[in-house]
C-alpha cells in the first residue's frame, strides 16, 4: 500500500532516521488495531477499513513532524485528519468520546513500543512533538465528534417535531368532524381515530426525549419486526381520507417482511403529506409491490413536477424547492431517505410534467442482514 508520504520519501532527501520511522508504520498500525480491538468497547465489531480510518495519515504526519527541518510542527499541523477521524467515528460507529480518546492514547503507546523495537531513540524534543500531536489530535477529533452528534440530535429532534403534525392533523380534523356530526353514527369511529393518533403523538414525544440523550452516529435506531406493509399503507391512506374523502388510493400486493414499522409509517406519512401540499386536485396513489426480494413502496401525485436540476438535491436537509404558500421545514424528505438507507435500501424520485411525481422507498424484504445490530 502506498501513501502520500511514500511518494515524498522518494522525492525528498530525508534522513535515515526518518526512513526508519516510516518503516515502523505497519508494525504500529498492526499493534494498534490489535490492542484497540481488545481494549476499546465496540471496536471489535468494526471492519478493518472503518477501524483504521485516518490513522495511517496521522502516523505519516507524526513521522514528518519528528524530522528536523520538515515544515510540520506536529501531526495535526496543516491537516484536518484528526477532525475527519472524529467525524467518521461519529457517523460510522457506536463510540462515545471516551473511546475516541482511548484510541489516541493507545496509538502513543504503540508508537513508543515500535520505536523501542526498531532501535529509534525518542529524545525529549521528540516526546514534546508526540504528546502535542496526541493531545491536539484528541481535542480536534472530539470537537468534530461532538459537533456531529449535536447536529444529529438536532436533525432527529426537528424531524420528530415535524412528523408530530401528521397525527395532530388527523386529531384536529376528526374533532372538527365530531362537532358537525354529533348525532351521527360515525362518532365512535372518529373518537377512535383521535385516541389512536393521540397515543402515536405521545410515542413521538417519548422518542423525541430519548433522542436528546442518543449518543450515536447518523443512523436511525430501528426496531425490527415482521409485518405486512400493505395494511400499514392503508392506515396512512385512511388517515388522509378522513380529512380529504376519496383523496388517497392504496393498491398493490400484500408484502410481509422485516422492517421498522414506526419509521416506515412516518416516512410514508411524509411522502403523502408532501403530495397533499404540492400536488393538484387529483388523487394520491400509494402502491405496494415486490420484486426479486425487494419491497417497493411508491407514492404518486399529479400536479407541478420537480425540475430536473432539483431532483439531485431534493433530499438535502432543510432544502425546500417549492417556494409557495404550503408550510414546511425541508426535513421530511431527508428523513425518508435516512429511513430507506438505514434499512439497507434507497429512496428515489421520478418527476415529469407528463407523468406527475413518484417517490419510491425500495427496501430488501428482509432487511436484518443489512442493519447493524446497534442501529
């Protein structure tokens, strides 16, 4: 394997001691990986490319900083490698800050052991550089790590708050209908809807509170269970039809698989909510299908299409391509994408003036092999 520093070594007249330092790289990384897997909670479950992360670059930078006259004060000078390390640890692992700190501390010990084994003496000036590199690396990695977690918590909290409007809307519509139909026979059914969605709203509030203390990368926590997606789609369609009679049509096949029911319901409600906001007076069509061990869930509406140059950005956080009077925070579609990808699937959009707009959630029928146990 060749790194940037290998190329530098061929182009610069580096001292023999520096070459010996670079020759330690494989030994340091091998020992570091072994000790981290043994000592750092959660590390043993990580694949090697994820675990190694930016450590080779950090090693090379440290070797350069230990070279007299080389324009690098320590391993963190002129680079964002430690910040990238913290960013990836937040996104790709279940680490907490203490695990990130422990990794750097183990690296320092491994580097010292390898230097002793290779007969490379580490003088007082060397230890000053090493300690500054480790201390600054920890600080920069933790700053980015905590920033990523703060961002993740804000996004999940905002998404939950956004989704709370769906059951609340059903409750308000049902209550308004109750006022007008006090003497009619459908009063128990409307009251049942208020009760059902009131419970869902309570669950979302609890989920929001849990999110505030959620220390993890940007993956949704999924509660997997086996269920049929078609009845779920019908429930979402019925909720729309309560306030907009006949608006939502649900078709397709019964597909039973392993998914997270709560997150899929919220994702589907987001797509239907967007269809209500941005579609025309035509119907909204939810369709369920299966093909080659994939479950395909689509939501189609007619009306204004999404411009081709906007389709690539439509799932970006806080982006709203529609600037009309319809309210929205630009949170729903990123959440839909996150739900799909957390299940090992994808979210797609297809939109044209002639055919309307179709959003698709495409998932494995059994997503268990594609979802990490801690997700």
